[in-house]
């Protein structure tokens, strides 16, 4: 697994790189936004760990450019104390985020979770799903709404896949987090809600004007079947 | 009524009236020798009336005189008629002095000429078939003050002075009202308010007060902003070394294996505490400076509270504590859902932390007028009454006992207060009857129809 670690703090990058390498990854570092974007666009990496604050181009900008051409998994390192950063990151299509400073153990666990679900779906090309006007092809990791391709990040794809598998039934938040994000639901974690709201935005409402993905208070989410 | 405006108005107007009256009065008193024209005019009228009354009585008797008096009776005279027996014919009460006087005339048979003495005319009038009547007419000079009202210009003067006084009072008090509004806004936490050029351009004392106020507000804003900037910069700068510390710590763990696991774990825990603290400080400074751009959405409070309660239950279960909620549905507010979530979550987590082991945290949401009232109540030790207000200050700690074990209140409640204030609401703490702390959050409800949130989630 090749990881690109983009952070302007060189010392930190070296140490995190050493840590991650010991966990069995190949790691390259980039210290500014331009370099990070250039490396990320080579397609040589399985995961990009992207710090928000970088010279030349900030992490958001890198992510925005990157997403035009690539759906490579991205883990954002956002400024601690700024919810807006994490929300903006997820809205721009990051697969997950982690407030920085962070514990490297947590970072590696997050990286594994993101990689796991990105990898899982490419192997499995059976079980395409069709619910209403949405068609989900696992092999191609592609989602079409009424024959129109909807660009989703791998995390959004996973969340949608889990919801579509149980369309018409409620999926608990814990289950959704474990199956789609590959990690246990942590307390006070809003990232699942963010992915759901991205999906709502990207997929639009159902033909009858209702929300596709409904929140069931205190329980989880439900993908609404139009036949209901 | 008796605000400054009313006082100034009444005092000035009153002063003007009293001055005018005093001038008129003294003029009348001092110019005694010179009979004011009005009195002279009244006297002429009096004499004319007396002559006329004599004629009426002589030709038509008492009854005719009575009619005449009713029709023409002037304000400038008092009229008494005594019949031949010496009785007042109109049945008026006769002043004692006059009664003696009339008795003196009782036997006098001759109708003398009309003469006036000291403003009094006494005249004997023979009425055919009835005898000799006596007519007593007393001149009633008008009071000098009434003099004033005979000018038609007086009413105009009165109104004019009222207008002038009104304007004066307005002129003096309106800048004060404006100043007061600005002071209130400043006290309410808006440091950017200034009294503005309308007031500071004045050359008088109020103008300098306004300029001084603006200078003070300016200075206050600078001080507070620089303090916040410092706090933000310090927190910001602390993050890089902390991130490196954590990375180094991770490497150390990898290399030493189990050798120093306990110590490293301890270091890691402290690093995480620092991390949390820095995060909170940055949150608060961002909120306080308004740097953080906020979204504006319609937020369903019941849904938000349920998700907060679910999360809190998770945490509460570890200490055998419970979280119960009693929520009124369909209460919507406009605002940033993340921010509101964080505010309420901070209050609830705090309650979970301080409620007694095995105790409960009660969450309630209901509508009070045009506001949503969120109450969070714990069954802990409560907070000293004097400290309630300061509970929402950053890093506030009440009492020695509760801080060491729990880490104090930190920044959670300060963040909550700031977030609630940004939504036009307020947050207050009180000790609940029966023990424990209760925090009430009031948020203005969205003007949109509360029913529109119905579809979500059911």
C-alpha cells in the first residue's frame, strides 16, 4: 500500500512517515500543496493523507482539484477546534477526516479503515443494486441516477451501498459506521451525518420530491423505496 | 412621564409661565397709581351698568331688574337690591358690613343722586306702587392676572413656549437616549458599536461624552481582540509541537514495545488532554471573533436533542448514570446545526459528568412563547449560588473539591454560551429545587411554521 503524506511540517512528516512505514505501508511525503497535488495525480497512491494548512495550495484546494480527476481515497487532517474544516473537507469529497494534532495510532487505524473499504469494493463485482432510479455497480464503483453518472467518493459509495442493500429498512448508525466507514461509531462523531448529507445533495430528492435518505431519530437512516 | 425629558419640559415651561405671571403681577402692583387700562375699561362698564340697572328698576321693578341681571349681569359688579323693608330682594346673602350699611339707609325717604364711594354705588330708586328701593352695586375689578388672558396673543405665546420647551427637552435628551442604546449594546457584548458622528460632532458636553465613549469602546475592542488573538495564536502555535510530540510518542511506543508502556500511556493521555484543550480554545476564539463562517438552516430541536441524548447515554452508562428526555416535537430554530449541536452537547456532557454516580440527567424541550426552552438538569452537588453566573466563563472552577477529579468546567460551557448567543438566545444556570444544577437554554423559534419539520424522520 502506498501512502502520500502531505503536510508542511517536515519534521512531523518524517516522524509520521517512519511510524506509518513501521506499520507496513510505503510512504512518500509532500510538503506543499503543489507538490502534493502533482504526486497525488500520478495515481501511484492508494491513499492520500492531506493536511489542510499547506503553503502554495491549501488542502481544500488540492482536494478540489484532485476530485476532478480522481476518486483516490483521501483522509483530511483538519485543524482541531474547527468543525467547519471537517465539514468543508467532507463536502469536497474527503473520505474521512481526523483533527490534527492526532494520535498516530488513530491515524493508522483511520487509514486502514479507508483503505479497507476502498479495496473491498473493487474486488467484489457481484451484487449490483437497483433501487428505484438508482443503479449501483460495485465492480465499476459507479452509481447512476436515471442513467446519469453520479460521482461519489469511495466512502459515500460504501454508505450508499449499505443503505441500498437494506432499502426500505432502517440501518442503525452503529451498523452503518462499521460496515461503511469500517470503524466503530465514536461518540459525538458527525462524519456519518456529513456523508449522508453529501449523498442527499448529490442524489437529489426522489421523483416524488421526498428525501431519499431519511433520518430516523435516535436509530439511524433509511433509504426510502419509491414503491412504498 | 417624569423621565428626564418630562422634567426638562415641565420645568422650563413652568418657569416661563411663572416668570410671565410674576412680571404681570409686579407691573400691576408697582404701577398702582396708574390704573391699568383694563381696569379703567371695566370701571366704565360698571358705571354704565349701574345707570342702566337704576333705570330698569325704576321702570319695571325688581322682576325686570332680575331679568336684566341674568342677561347683562357683568362680571365686573355685584348687585344687591333692598326693598323698602330693608330685605334683599333677590334673596342673596348679604355681607355683614353691607347689612349694617343698608340699615342705616332704611329710613331715608329721599332718592338721592347716584354717587360712588370706594367702588360702591348706593342709589335709592322709587318703584311706583312699591316704595323706595335701594340699589347697591359694588365694583369688582378684575384680578391683574386675568389681565394676561385678555390678550389673544397669550394662547399663542403659551403654545409657542410649549413648542420651544418641547424642542429644548428633546434636544437635550435625545442624544442621551441614543447614548444609552449604544451603552446597552456594548454591555450586551457588541464591541463594534459606536455612538456615531451625529453625536460626536456636537460641540457641547454631550458631544465630548460621545467622543469619550467611542474612544473607550474602541480601546475595549482592541484589548479584547488582542487578547483573543493572543489566545488563538498561542493555541495555534501549540499544535505543531503537540503533533510532533504525538508522532514521536508513537515511534517510541513502536520501538520500546512493552518496556515503558505505562509511562508512555500516561504521556499519551496527557497529550490528548492538551489536544482537547487546544481544540476547545480554538473553537471558542473562533466563535468569539466570528471568524468561523456559519451556516443557516432550519434545525429541528427535538431531533438534535435526541441525537445528543443518545451520544450522552453511551457515556453516562459507564458511571451507571442515565439520561432521560422529554421533548416537544416540531420546534424549529434557524441556525447552524453543528454549532447548536455542539452547544447543547457540551451542556449535556457536563451534566453527565457532574450528576451523582447512578443518578440521572434530565433533558427537556418545550415551547415558551416564541422561544424554545431546553433544560438540562443533573443530580449532582449543584454550584454555589455566587458562582452560577461565572459558570460560563472559560476555565471556571467552582470550589476545590470538584475540580481535581473532573478537570473543572474547561471551555465547554463557554463555547455553549457563545454559540447560543450567536443564535440570539440565552443560557442560564440555576440550582434546581431538590439539588443538582439546571441549565436553561432559550432559543428564538424560527418564524417558519413549526409543522414543516414533520416529514423528517417518521
